[in-house]
C-alpha cells in the first residue's frame, strides 16, 4: 500500500536511506542521518509530499521531491528521489512509488521532474529511462565519495506534455 509519509515514519525511512549512504555512491551524503534529521526533511516542504510503500506494517521504500532551485522561474520543476529497502529491490516498488508521486505532482500543476544519477550506474539509468525520463546533461567529477570523483547525469521527466 502507498500512503503519505508522516513524521513517525522517519526512523524507518532513515534506516532505508542509511544503507545507501554507507554502501553506495547513489547518494552523496557520507554520514548516516538520524530520525530527527529525516523528520525535518519530511516536514520541510508540506506541499511536496513524501510517499511510502508499506507492506505488512513495514516500510519497504519511499519517494520524495524537493524544489530544484530556489529562484521563482524554477517553481514548476522539482528533483525527485526514490529508495527501496535493499532486500526488496526489483519488485516494482520503486516504479509504483514514482508513478504515484508523478500523478500527485501533475495534479499540483508541476511541469517537470529531474533525477540526478551518479555515474556509472546502469541500473538507475535503465530504471529512469524505462519510466520515460530522458537524459539532459552530465556534470563531470562533481562529487567525491569513497576516494573517487563521481560524475552526475541528469534525467528529466515531463509531467505535462502540453
């Protein structure tokens, strides 16, 4: 079941995210986040909901969007993220969450969503392209994690194709 995340979900969401912080280059955060930090993030942009995928009262994944840039001309563009519990990847949870998020954002009149992907990362690229994202650019060596310089590619999904 998908539902809107609430503050009390912060501990479970942080646990999912911390796996990626500690073990992957997918996120450029380097230190685990605690429950309070995640709670603040969930509540920071109340008009931009976070969604969780829950199964048997356990959160298996979550997705969110944040403003892409603060200047007013960017107000219809967001950046999105999705994270799935490592033990539940490749079960359609990420796609289901993103689809739900995109419908919600479309209903709120947002126009496009960006996904930043650390490269190389064929799994994430294929995942996003399968959903209709198109690559729009790449920044060279902008992240440094695990003693390595990392490129970031940007993929864009247009919510309203008018």
